């Protein structure tokens, strides 16, 4: 099955964040990406890993537990 690859703009839209915020996450090493010369690409798996790293549980911050499987269609 071919790997799903997104541009910075597409990845930001999937994550519901701005492109500058996405760029900051990339620069800080929070989100792994592929770079081809000047082009940045993000795979579906990289987005999934990023989301899974930011799941909060009620015992840590007093909020509702988030689904641990965050499917991206």
C-alpha cells in the first residue's frame, strides 16, 4: 500500500493548526518530517505518531481522557 504523503499546508489543515505553528513544531523536533531539497512532506504515520504523543489522561491534567487511537482518514 502506498504511503500517504502531505504537504505542510495539508498537514496543518489535518491537524487544524496554522502553517507557522506546524513549522514551529517541526523546528522544535515535535513533528518528524521528510525534507526533499526545499520541500517538506509529512506522512500519515508521522501525524498519527505526533497525535499519539499528545494524548492526555484525566489523572494528569483533570480533563476527559482522549481516545488513544486517533485515526486519520
